[in-house]
């Protein structure tokens, strides 16, 4: 079954819950490390480095094990009002179909605060802007880097947020299809395209070197 035009466009053209730690702070602002761990047996993993200076948030992600050649929506989820969200586990799979969908995971990791697009808008509205999300290379790797101006609420509550990447391939055919049905977020998209692939908790990152993007 052919993918929607937005996915075709993208092909033509990577969770931060509070862990009781604050980031390293100094003349370079506050720095955090996120270890992305697989969800839905995706095989995905990676590392994100977040550096906050005032309201300027630089996000660098290197991820592996994603679906090759496919766009991977990615977001910063969580609360800016004190709720302690976290990465979901298999118990979030309420219908027992073997996949924790975005909606099933939402009570654990919370709503979108920032859409980690490659360009343009970064609000919740761009959560499914697959034509502006990073595309994994032929080996399933994603390298992402962007500096975003965030709200004061995000800056003040950065340790209550977390990173989620989406897009899985449970039948191993190297593409998104409708084997797991339609996405509950957009019926034109496969469930595989929007289900979470990895999630990472936020940790302080004292003295971390910049990430390479080779």
C-alpha cells in the first residue's frame, strides 16, 4: 500500500522525565545527556545532548537501528507544570496487540512540547510534519542538530521533559506499512509510522564534549 504524499515527499528530500538531577551549569548554560532506549522492540538506540542557554536550546541526536530510508518524527514530551512523566513500558500496551502506540504511551510520556523538526515550526502543531522530520540513512542512522528558541516554561522545567523518536518496522520489511493498522493520530498514516521507537530520560552531563555527526 502506497504511503501518503507527505511520506513520499520526506523520502525524496532521532524521554526526558525528571530524574532528580539538575544539569551542569556555568558560563555555557545547562547541559543534559539523554540515552535513547528502544520501545516496541524496535532495535533503536542513541544519544541526545541538550544544551540550554537562556531560552536557546540546542539539541543534538545521534540514533541507530531506525527504519532505513524512512522519516522519523521526534519530539520533546512532558509537562511544564510539575507532572512527573516518564518513558512507557510494555504495560502501556492496553489492547495487547504487541505495540505501544503513541496514544497508549501518552499517559506515560505526556503531550508534545517541542517538535524536533529539521526546519520551520517546532510547536505541537508540527508533530506529524513528516516532510520536516529527519530521515534515517540506508543503515538506519539519524544525525540531527538544531538550536530552538523555547518558552520560559520549558526553560524553567527542562528536567521534567524527555525525548521520544517514532517509527517502527515490526514485520522487518524495511518500510512503513499497514500491517499494524492505521495510526490513531492520522488514518492516512500507518501505525508503524507513528508508534514510538525510542525514549530517553534526562541526566546531567557535566563536561560533555560536543557530539560528532559523522
